[in-house]
C-alpha cells in the first residue's frame, strides 16, 4: 500500500513539474542554459544563504552544498545535505533560496531506514530540476 501511495505521489509531482517545463524538452534537456551572470549571482546568493543556515543551526554537520540557477523555474536552487550532531540521521533537501521554499526533502537513518520523505522521489526530482543545470 505504501508503495502504491508513493507511486501516486510521484506521478502527481512529476506531472506538476512537467507543466513548468517547455513542451519540447525531454526530462534531462533544458531550453535555456543559465547565463554566466545568473550562475555567478546564484553562487554568491547561495553561499550567503548557506552561511546563514549554518549560523542558525550550529549543531548540524553540513556537507558542501550545490547551487544551480534553474532557468525553467527562474530561480536559484540549493541542494543541502546534512547530518544531525551525532551522525544518526542524514537529510537532503532542495530549496529555492529566494523564497525559502522546499522543493523536496527526505531523511534516512544511518541504517538506511527512511524517516520521512522519499529518497526515490528526491532522486527523480533532482534529475529534473538540478542535474541539467549543473
């Protein structure tokens, strides 16, 4: 039952995301690559956002983030990856740094058990909204 609900949620989210993309593009192709100016601004703004996150959450162990300017969403996204203070849980999240809106996230225990979210869903959305813009 859990797998069926996950597949339904994934199909709804992917269908919703596909409407934000140009009809002529495939899953891993983009119509407009980010300009150097967009990439630079995103990297600068993203680093500022990340430094603020670290200051607000000093007990969290962050992995170096990834910043991308997504031209189809017209925003800067950050891929955050962190561990709790005693390394029992790992969380990954993709956020819009300008709206502080989480696009997708999940948490797993060190044993690999999903605590919340879906790693599968996260990985699929990462392929669409992050990877083509790296």
